[in-house]
C-alpha cells in the first residue's frame, strides 16, 4: 500500500505499519486462545466418555465442571481479543477520541448533589447497615453489597466520593475499553489472570478453595499496603490515598509484591485444606464450615491490622473494597458452575465482624440473578458444597443512590425559542454523565453520538448501523423506541439483563428474591434525540422506525413488553412518527399546523378553511361573524301588500336590527304563511364587546399575547382580533409552537400539577402520559405562543385516544377540554384556575372504521350537538338542566335532576357548560386509515389493542419501590421529599435508597 492511499484513510505510512503489526500480534493471541479452547473442549469430551463408563464417579464430575470453568474463561478471552482486533481493523469514531480525551476532566468535576439529598452519605449508611447485620445481628452472610445500575448514572463516582467521608476506598476497576472512566486498574490483569488460573486448576471444591485463599490474601495485602502509606513522615488521608491508587502504581505495586511473595505459603496451606475437601462428606457435613474454621485461625490478625487504620470522623466504616466493572465475576451461563462471585463473597467472611470493612461489587451488567444472588444463601447444586452460612441473608442490591441531574438555575425560568432548541441544554437532564462531559468541554454533538452508541449497545454501534448495514438487536430496537415512547418492560423478561447492561435502561427496583427487576426510562431528552437519529436513519432493511416497530411487535408477542391500555401506545407512536417526518432535527420545535398536517395530511388551517366552506350548507350558524346565517323562525302571516306572490314561495324584507348593527336582515320564506320558515340573514360583523372571559394582551417577546382575563375587553391573540375573535384565534393556535421528543408517565393526577410543573415538562420536551381514568385526557403536550416559552405564553394540546368503531365524537370532544379537573386546578403557587388561552384538542381514533375522516370541530358546534342529545349520565343531565333547561336533549330524560351535585363528574359537566367556547380548537382524526403513517403501525395496532392487564398490576406494585432517580419534576411521589420543609434524611436511608 502506497503512502497516498494511507493518507486517504487518515493515517500516515508509519501508523499503517504499526496497525499491521498490532493486527498480526492480536491475531496470534486469538489463535493461541483458540488452540487452548479446542484442547479444553476435547478434554471435556474425553471425560464425558469416561463418565459414561463410570456414571457414579464424583471426581470425574468435578473434573468436567472444572474444565467447563476453563472453557468459559477461554471463550470470554477469545471474545475480548476479537473485540480488540475489531478496534484495530476499524478504529473508533473520531467523536469517541475527543470524548475519551476529556473523560478524566469530567470525572474530576465537583460532585453534584441534587435536591439537597446526600447520596454519598446514604451509600455509606447502606454499607454500615450491612456491616451491622453482619456483625451484631448475625443475619447477613457477608459484609458484601452489590451496586447495579445502567451506564452513566455515576456508580464509580459516587463510590469514590465515599473517600471524602474519611473512608479508605480500595478501588479496582476491571473496565475493558471505550469511554469507561476510571480506566482499568494496574492491578486488574494480575487479579483476573490468577482468578482464571485458580478457578480452573482442578476439581471444583479445590479450585474454589485456592481462589478464596487468593481473595483473602488480597484483602490482607491491601490493608498492609494501606498502613504503609498512611503512616510515617508523610501519611496519606483517605482522599489522597484514593487519588494515588487511581493514577499511580505505588499502592498496587506493593500489593502485588506481597501477594507474589506469599504465593508459595498460600499453596502449601491450600494443600493442607485439600484433605478435608477431598473426603466424601456425610449427609450433614458442613464442608465450608470446617474450611472456614481453619482459615479464620490463620488470618486472625486482620482485626488488629484494621485497628491501626485511621478512623473517619463519622461512622464505623474504615475500609471499602470496590470491584468495579465486575461483570466477569458472573460470566458463566452454565447453572451448574459456580462463578467467581460466590467464592469471592465467601472469602470476605474472614473480614472482622466489627463493621469496619465492607466489599462492594458494581457494574451495569444485568445478570442480576447471579450478580445479586437470591436473598438467602443456599447450597450450590453440589451435595458436597454446603455453606457455613446457609439460610443467612444476602444484602439487597443497591441501585438508586443517584439522582437525575437538572438544568442549571439560569435554564429553569423563561426560555427563548433558541434556548428551547439548544442541544447543549438537553444534556442537563438525566444521568450525570451527559452534563459532566459538556462541562468538561465536550460538544453537545459528540455527547449526542455517544448517547446513540450507548443506546445501541456500545462503541461504534451507530456507525455500523448507518454505514455497514448492520441490523439492530431486539434489545437495541426496544431501547431506541422505549426511551421515547415509554414502553414498559416485563419485570420477568430475560432481555432486561442486556438492556440494563448495554442499552441505558435503568433499574428502579429489584424484588427481595432477586427474581423480578422493575426498570424505567429516565427523563432524558438527549437520549431521546439520539434515538430519533437512529429511528430516522436508513439501515440495511429499512429505516430505524421499521426495524424498531417490528421488534416491538415481536417483543409483545413474546411477553417482553406491556401492550398498555388499548390504543395509547399506538397513538404515541403515531405522534412521534408525525414529529420525525417533519424533516428537521428532533430537538427543534414545530407548530400545531405542522403536527396536524404530518399526522393526517391536513393542517389546522386546511381544516378550518374546509369547515368554512362547509358552513355555506343549510346548517344553522349564529349571526355575528359577517357571514350568512340560516335560522329557523315562526312568524305570523305578513300583510298581503308586503308580499310579491310567485310560484316559488313568498319573500319578505324584515327590518330587524340586531344590537350593535346598522344593517337590517332580509329573509326569504319558502313555506306557507303560519308555518315555520327558513330565514336567510345577511349581516356585517357586529361591533360588540366580547363576553367574559376575553383574551388579554399579556405581551410577550415576539408579539404573542394570549391570556384570558377581564370583562368587556377586545384584546390580541398573536394579532388583532376582529369582532368575533374567530379567525385570528384560529390562526394563532395553528402557529403555536411545541417541543416533544419523548413521552413519560406521571404518578400524579393532572389536577395536582401546577402550571409551573407543566412548563418544566414542556421545556424538557416531555409529553405527559396521563394516569388511568383522567376523564377524557390521555396525553398532554405543552407548547407556547411566540418566541418565548414561559408561564404567560404556555398552551397545551390535549389528546384523547379512542379505539372504537362507533365513536360519539361530540362526547369525546367535550371530555377532552375543561371537562377535565386538571384545567380548573388551583394547586400550586401560580394558582391558575383553568386555561384561558387558545388550546387544542386532538381526538385520535386508531380503530379500523368503515369511513375514515379528518375534521375540525368548533366548541360551539360540539355544545350545540350535545344540547340535542339525550344525556350520557345523570351528572350530565343535571348540568344541562342547570345551564340549559330548554335544551332538546332533556326531553327524553326521565331519571330526574336531584342527584349528588358535589360529584366530580357533575362538577366537570358544570364547568364545561360554563366555560369559554372560543378557546378550544378540536381536530378529530377518525379511523386508522386517516393517519399518514397508517401502514407503518398496522401490525402494531392489530396486536396492541389486546391489552395485558396482568402486567399493569405489576406496574402498580412497582410504584411502591424507589423513585429517586426519576423525580426531577412531579414524575413521582418522591417529589414531596425534595421540599425543604420535609426532613428527608431518615426517609432516604430507610425507604428510598434501597428496598429492605
């Protein structure tokens, strides 16, 4: 290859030669591992043949188990080497190099505590509680805690922060590559190599014994090295010690030297212990109990060593051993093989029972049933492998010691349009990783690409999908859709393992027996924007949307995903498809006009013009808009002189003056005198004051003015309003801006959300998924008028989802309005009493209906139609009787009007009939065929309309668990604990940080 071709690929000739050499060496390593793997598999085959001849030979069974351990480790080594070779052949993306370059700076930033809660102190309390149960109550199997959570939440940083409390953190990272920080520890290779060697050194019990002694020697050597560094003329404190451990090799060099020196003595001791392990145990023989009693006698100096370690200012915990990125401890798929975690945990039982030392294993790996084994220790499948601690408790996994980041204070008030659409601002939401990188000078675009890679499974995943035509895994597809659409993953589903480890799904709770894992999508508009990039991209088999929707249907069929309430999931998908089809960056705002057009092919303006054309029909319309209106009247016979007879009927000019008008109306009669006649009235626009409440001129930047208050005033709504206010209000609603990247559920009732809460949801690009039985509103999307997003400029889209062939459109439109108690709430400091700005109602019927349509409905026409219908229930009948006793719909009502007028449904109807009918703008999309994206969701509609109620029950149970990470706004009841007036310290440690 010549120099010019090398440069075209972005490398100098010397670099090309180095790459070829690295490729050759790595290929040799892979070949060597393959040879060893082949030998191990051959050995297993030979042993299995021998076992066939002697099926009761216990020693053969143990040899086979040992070889399986070896095979598993070799397979892991092979996978690791092949990943490294892949990185040599195809270097990581340029953005990753930039991000890796600032990872250390991001990690070193000041630790952020959100909402006044001290997460680090809570973690220390969790560790000390485990130590107390280990020491005093004698109910805990070992002083070991597992910390499990998806990437980016700050597991490593929070753990290291414990050093600032005076605890000596002996942190060992087993990170492999990529953007992981802290990087792999200098000691990790030594530990891992010896673990593999010892765990495959012979029969199961003997190999585990050797590995356990190695772990004990590790604990002792670390404490001895720690004492060397914390004594003398220049003693280190806990913070300085951790820094030296992470950036230097001084500490690890001491530890490794001590362990190498003691290796021969350790092996001699292991051989003495082998005698008892080789004996065939009786039925009640406690092999590990005997083993422990011998080991404890040898290592009885640990407590004395720890007494010399400097004590922290608070608490008992002095030393914390941390094994980070520890997934390899549980890497065995074979359930008959005990991986490294269990013997390592058993080895920690030698640590003093005084609460001064704990061990923590941390990782994002979702192999939770292994990494966090059942809550009671038990036998491990071998009759000879009995635990001294059988039946004792295993510490419940920790997973919620983190809070989602919030935007900085200057970003939480009013926002200009440019600020709303700032990608960097979105990095301020969710897991701390995004904001830390931006603060450390990473560009928001690079962080977006990093989020896309993490969402799809790891470094380079997005590029492979874009440029190599690589398909997405089911887990990647569900993660891509899930973080935007908010799909519920079944707590029983096996895919949770990989989705937590590799696809940004966050753990919210783990059941006491560690068999169920409840998960949640954090409110992260940046991740949603990354998902939008994937969904819009063209892959090997179509767009990302196509792949992901197919995977969603598969997930529903396999029971991985909750199908949700009937039709709601489909509606959320259709709304996001509409947003994505606008052809702009997903974090840009869109108008209501654009949303309607993208949903159905017709904008709000189109629908209004269509409605105005239809108004020329004989349908009655009220006078006052400068239009023709037809009304039905009874008149007495006019004088003969006033009539000009014709074969076509009678015509009379009636000089009737309407209030505020100068022109008379003319009417033509088409029936005989004395009967009902159709009168055609021509009037100019009336010069009248608008009824209360009217639109106030609350001026905002950009000229948007639109609050409702006062009486008898004619005000602006994004422009001047004519006498009727109709045209300008319609135009203004179509131009209202919205920002919606993702949907999230709220555990709060909508009426408990203040205007400020809604504003915060809107600025985060979150569409609110309402709780069940919210009376007509299923989804709320928050937007604004003009160029500023603020409380004064805020408006809403209220969405009602239906799935029926026979839809009472008028009733649905009425309920998707002030009918909801949400729009009359006085909760919160803003004290708003309902929407007094133009707002939109979307009624989406996703069912297959004989005749699909898209219609614009005015509130006035809906109300008129309801006045002609028999009431749907007694509450509606009472409200109609009180507000419109003359309406035709009451003529057939026989049940009376003496019901409970304090009932919420009555109050809702009472509120509806009393509210301003000019503010609501209704678009009804009736039938799946009326949607522009109908072909993309057809399969989803067919399966999702079959609801899965049982999983919904699990979701209710889920709500009783920890919610800390997801309470950035009123997303959960945890919000109450963020109020300063509450004393939350005890609540946090007892109820929120972990499930005890």
